[in-house]
C-alpha cells in the first residue's frame, strides 16, 4: 500500500476567507453586517474568551442564532 500526503497550500474552493480592517468601535456592527449578508453558516474567530462572550451577547440582541465555543465553556455547552 502506498500513501501519499501532500500539503495543500490553498483553502478549499467552497470556503471564502476575508480579512477586513475596522476600528475597535465598529467591530460588532461590521460583524453583524457581514453575517446578515452571508448565505449559510458563518464562523467568526475572536482573540479572547471575553471578546467571544461580548460578541455573542451583541449578536443575540439582534436575533442572530449564535453558538460560542471556548475553554471556559463546559463540554456540554460546547
């Protein structure tokens, strides 16, 4: 049996990645705008657990269904 492993230098074509520079004050609003304009599921990464919690609360206020995952959450909550 021969197994070949190759490094894939590019992301899959079905995933769209974006980097958008915004001020700290505009992060929540811009994130909400991007989520509302997206089709399908969205994954948002934040730098800290605290930021994840704050963004979750903000998005929930605007009716966005959110699931957060970080180390301070129990296994059941994740």
